[in-house]
C-alpha cells in the first residue's frame, strides 16, 4: 500500500448515520492510544441525524502521524451504500470486513482479503439491533490485534450513562464478534503495531474543538457566549462543562450578533471573553468585529470553517473563510487572524489568540476547520504552567485618563468600568483621545493610523511561521490550517526520494508576515500552494502582498487533501 509501513495502519469504518459507525471508530481510537500508538482520525457524516453515509477513518502508528493518511488498509462496511462509496479504492492486499448476510453482496476485487461477519443477523439474534456495531468491533479487535481489554473498558465507560442493561447487551454483542472472527482464517498482513516504550510519553487524545475549549481555559477565559452551529458547537459544549466550575459565565445567546455583542460587553467590563462559530455566524458578526476594532476591545472569535457559501455543506470540511476572516466587515477594519494546524495548535494558538487580543486590544479571529473540529489526535499533554499568559495593560491611575491616548506603540492603557478617574465615553463612533465622538477628518486619519500601526509588531511577537527543510528547493510548498499536516508528510516522502522540496507553514495569516514569505520564496524555484477552497484564498493574499507567484492547487469536495495528492502534484510540476 504505497510502500507504507505495517506499523502505520489505517482502518475505515463506513455505514449509515445512526448505526454507530462513529462510536466504533472512537472506541478503537481510544484503545490504540492506550496501547501507546499515535492516532489521527477523520470522520465525515451527513447533516441528518439518521440515515446517509457516515464514515470514520482512523490511523494508528508507531511513529508520529500528522494527518489521516491516504487510503485505508482495512475497510469495514455495515451496509451496501458504504461499500459502494469505497469499493473503487479497494486494492489487492486490502482487508475487507463486511456485513453478511446484509443488504448487499459485494463483488470483491481479486487479491482483497475478505471477512464476512453476520453483524446484523447476530445483533437480531441477540435481540439488540443497535449492537450491530459492537459485533463488528469485536471482529475488528481479533482480526487486527486491537486490545480487547481496552475496548471493553472504553465501551463500558462510554455506554455507562445509558444504563447497565445497555452496557451488558453491548458487551455480549462485542464478545459474539470476537468469537465470529476467531472462527475465520486470517490471510491479510494488517495489525496495529507495537510502539517503542517511551517512559516520558504523556499524551492526551482529544478533538480540535475540545482542545480549543481547553486552550481558552488555560488562557484565563472568564466569559463565553455563542449560538450553536455545526461544526463549532462542541467548543461551547466543552466550555459549558468547565467554565462555570471556575467561576466564569457562559451564555447560549439568541444568535451570533447577540453573542459577539455580549462578548464585547464582558471584555469592556474587564473580562477575558470569547465566542465560537462557523462561517455563517462569522458573517453575522461583521458589524461588531468592526466595533471591537474601533473601540479597541479585546476579543477572541473562533471560526470552525465548513463548506459554504450559505448553509452549504455544514458537516463537510473546507478552508474557505479566509477572505471573510481577513476582510469581513465595513470600513477599513483591522484584526489579527490565526489558523491552527492540529489539535496541539488548537490549545496553544487559542492561548496565543487571547494574548494577542489582550496585548493589542483588538479582535483576534482563530480559524479552525470541520476536519480538525471532530478529528481526534494524540498530542503532548498540555501543561498549563508552560504557557505565558498576557493580560491587558491597565491604567496606573496617575494623571488625567485618556482611553485612546496616543502612545508610541499605539496601545493605550484600559480601565475597568468604575475605576475612579477612569470615566470615559465608550462608542463605536470615531473619537478623540478622550473617547469623545469626533467627525473631524484629521482626527479620523490619526486614529485609524493608531489602530493599524499598533498591529505592525504582531509578527515579531511569537514565531508564527515555520520553514520545513533547509537549502534551496525545486518546489516550495506553502499551505495553511489542517493541510499543513498533509504537506509535512508529503515533504518527507518526496525528500526520501531525493526530490528537493521545502514547506512553509504560516499560522499568522493577517497581518501577513510578508518578510518571512519573501525569505522562503528566495530559496524556491517554483511554489505550490494547496488549500481546500475554490478560489485559492491564501494564494490570492500571497500574490497581492508579496512578490511570490504561487501556483494554486485547490479542491473543495468536502474532504481534506491526502499526502499522495501533494506528492503526485509536485512530481507533475517537475516532469
Ligand atoms: N448501543 C447503544 N447506543 C449506541 C450504540 C450501541 N451499540 N452505538 C451507538 N450508540 C449511540 C451513541 O452513543 C450515540 O448516542 P448519543 O447521541 O447519546 O451520544 C448515538 O447512538 C449515535 O451513534 P454514533 O456512533 O455517535 O454515530 P453514528 O455513526 O450512528 O452517526 C451521526 C450518527 C452522529 C452522524 C448523526 O446522528 C448526527 O448527529 N449527524 C450530524 C447532524 C448534524 O450535526 N446536523 C447539523 C447540520 S447543520
């Protein structure tokens, strides 16, 4: 399978939404992580609660993994639709586990190792149709060496809230799956690998959305307001679980306009505040993001991107809100835009987002995406003490207070409401240093310069770009967001073949770190810029703001790139 190591196993489970595909994937992921493997998962499901094709792909490796991988080694299908969706990718050497008798009879390609398992029938015989997925999980455990004891533990823990009868019924189905697979003769080479023992290994397995919530807690979040929207809702669910215990406040607002307005109010009152949303919600927040910039009010807005425009493809992956994040709003309106690569970044860059918002007193938009939102990955356990936390500069109480005092850095100390001597007018209107509304043209020019100039030093604050590789390159690959992990692996594979490639991974997308882009470009003959949107949004900004002329490689089919796609495109460019 593309020469990949047998210690790097990819299992794809497909079935109908409601059949428990996601649970099987989650349980196996947890069991593999407990066994000490690095895991990276990808799931996709329909917008409907029941029905439609649901898929879970998990990659478990003895080495570090940066993405969901190319194609599965093992395919497990619960129904005919899932088989149809995947059969073109079944190649000699792959393993296929399928429901038999089921609603389909697969025409199994030659060389594929097929294992028929009576999933539906066994669940019916046990009078527990819901447990079809646990029969399948039992079979997968035996066939691919996924630790049975861990699976039992995870199953018991996850279904405990549904009652003892549900747990017991599922354990019985799981055990039937084990027996059914033991009766089969294994002919394929696939099994999860044995990791090297690492006594210092301290990892956590969580989704991008949960990691953003955790990052916000570490940063010192005090107020959160959001309106639920796929695929961002789990950020709010995480925060709802943890923020009140820490004395913070969470509101489910009536819409996104209300949520960002509440966030600005809380921040004005001196609290660290955040909202989370997806593209349609960010569009609604446009006016208040302008208010945050004009009134110099710190706030963090998380945008978990999804397929658009309009209601688009809400459960599908896309990186297509960059234009909106950078320029959404009216008038000349500044902000900082960061973008995360993986779960580890979801923690660290959320803290950075708060730090930058507090320091520069402006809106910071943190871009994640639908693939990262639900992707679970193993990442180093984040130690809260290892993060630097920045708080806004507050007035020292000396002399006369001017809220928008013109300073060398452009940053003016804030006051919390009620501070003696700190009274001022807070308004979205243009204003003087005191905060008094002013429509004088000269004043507007001075104040716009103040608000924009202070953002010029953002690029020096934290290392928000990364160069992957040394020396000159025939092809340099620039990319952003979740596509970075895919490019990292493609770059490794290409270099292993002796091809001169380098990667450039910006996490600060606005203001664009122009100098770093230029430096990277100097050492590259040609530049490729893959991104998951139709228009080539980052490529547009790179062409507009730097001297580089990247060649766009865009897809927007609801799925992320695979490393193989990048490898192939680079070779085509060189041919
Ligand atoms: N016994 C008992 N319960 C079981 C079970 C079993 N053997 N297997 C799964 N379940 C439960 C799960 O615990 C889960 O319950 P919960 O909702 O209480 O957590 C539920 O059945 C769904 O199973 P799960 O494995 O999580 O998902 P699935 O593979 O069946 O797919 C979804 C269903 C998740 C795709 C679908 O229900 C869904 O939510 N779609 C998204 C809808 C959406 O977001 N729409 C908004 C668009 S704007």
